[in-house]
């Protein structure tokens, strides 16, 4: 694949290195000639000096035949514009933007960027998953369906313990997909399954129902 | 008319002062408080310190009730981002955005953002002056 990367900072640099290793054709654009030279020393002529938001620069870089376009600078507005120009002017099929301010992630999606990567949110999620203090952790978000997959651990103050699933007042569109019980193989719970202390449940829920689900399972 | 102007540079400040004088309700935004010195001493609108690409700032500026939004900061990309937020997130009826780069302007015109490129306009004016008898 031909992949164009905007921004030769550390994200752009290591991304370029990894993609080259996988056998892709990669081109990096950066406004700063010093950054471009660093690429030259290590990877050959993969970095051109230029403004990745400028139509003429992108045309010179052959963005018209790019399969993927990735904007990795630390300015959100530059990443947005670079991706939009690539998408609307050069019809690049897949545009990916790094989002520095977590608030902008939703805006970028609404404005047509195919994929956004919010570093702050990713780190936050990892911290959440690592911290045992949270009885409910987010595993995966499916933004388009407004649905998420969460893991819930039944701790001793949970009101769901010793109850059958059919007796719980789960939100309408929430599903308990999987139950993991101490040392046993994961099971798909049925309506008659009785929950026990320390059970771990993988559940699907709509964003708006998360608080309700938490109330039923965590207490 | 309620108008939000983003960027209190020479153009933003002058536009704010003219519209204010005509009796419109103006809110002008800038990330640098020092820029507000450019407003005319009689300016009776609101000068708000904040970033026009930030939704909270826009809400404080009254974006939900505004009739028009004008983006005239020094940065093309900031203008374009703020203009799209105003247009597509807050559905502001009239949004105008300054883009110096004529080629970038064409891209955004094509996707429905009303833009003015001072580069194109000024070059044209200069040509007319030069060729005028």
C-alpha cells in the first residue's frame, strides 16, 4: 500500500519505520527541514519538506494514488484540514487523524474523518483497565452503534449476587454476553443462571444505559 | 442580528466595530486578551477570551442563538475547523471563513463552507488598480 504521513515528529517517525518494515511504500511530509534530515539518515529519502495542508504539496507527493493518509502532528486543526483535503480533493479512501484534545474526537468523526486516534483517551482507557478499583471497565466502544462492551466484576456489595439473571432489572438493550467464574471456562449465561460473588460479566450496553446497568450489577 | 467573530486582528476588530455601530449584537473571540485593544473605544458588544475551536467557548459565546459566525484568525486551519464546528455541529445559519490559501479555499467551497480568500480578492483589486487608466 502507498501510505502518506503528515508530521515527522516521534509518532510519524516510528510509524514510518514500522510501516516500511511491513513492506509498505511510505512518504512523510513535514514543514521542518531538520526533522526531514533525520529521516534521511536512517531510512533514506522517505521524508519531503512541505506543508501537508497545502494542495500543491500533496499533489507533488502523489497523494492522489495513496491508499491511506495519516495526519500525526500535534496541532488538531492541521490534522483535520490535511485529512479533509486528502479526502475531498484527492479522494484518498482512508484518512486517519491523531487527535490531541480529547474533545475534538467526536467533532472529527462528524466532519468525515474515517478514523480518529485520541492518545489521551487511549491512555485513560488503559489506566482504567489496569486499575482493579473499578468494578465496571470499558473494553470496547462501537461509536456508530452507540454501544459499548464493558466488564463488570461482582463485588460483595453487589445486589445481583445470588439472583438469577431473569430476576435482574437489566436495561432493555443491555445483554450479558459472557460469564467468567473463578477458574472455570467462560460461559454464556442463560436467564436461569444464578450470579455469584466474584463472577465477571462481559456485557453489551448502549451508552445511555450504562449508568442503569452499573446500578443493577454494581449496586 | 447576533454575530460571533472569531479573531480580533485588524479585520476582526474593524468588522466588529462597524457592525456594533450599525446596532448588531456582536461577540468577539480571541485567545489573546491583548488583541482586544484594537476594538473601537465605543464598542458595546462582548469581548470574550477563548479558543473558537473549543465547543465550550463557543457555547459561552452564544453559538446556539447566533445568526452568523465569522472566522478571521491568522490561521487558515483554525478558521476552517471553527467554521465547520459552527456550521455542522451548531447549525449556525450563516458561516463565513477566511482562507488565505486559494487552493484550500476551493476545497472548502466545494464541501459547502462559505469562504473568502484575501489573496485572490486582493490580487484582483491590485490588477484592476494597475490597469485603470
